[in-house]
C-alpha cells in the first residue's frame, strides 16, 4: 500500500485527519502510516484509533502507534 511518513513531534491533528480519511481511500490496500520520530501526542492518537475500531474500522497496528495500516474501501 502507499506509505505516508509523518513526524510525531507536530500536532496530532494531522495524523488524526489522515487516520479518519484513510478508510475511505478507493484502493483496497489502503494506506500505511509510519511515524518517523517520537509520537508526542500518543494518548490522543490512541483514543482516535480505539474510537475508529469501536465504529468497525479495521486499523492494523504493525508497531504500536508508530506503524499502522488502514485498509481502504471501508465505511
């Protein structure tokens, strides 16, 4: 899948927006997100991932919150 690399030292809002948009991608392989450095807003990102999962969105944690894959074509 396409890979996006983000810095974890900036606002978690960028990562949260990407996480929420990723399941809507048109490719079934989805998007892979890699955090290049320390994730400073880990509690907020964790809360976002858990909320997405609660609503039935598949989020694969490959290396905790620093490497995730979100399959596309989810509703």
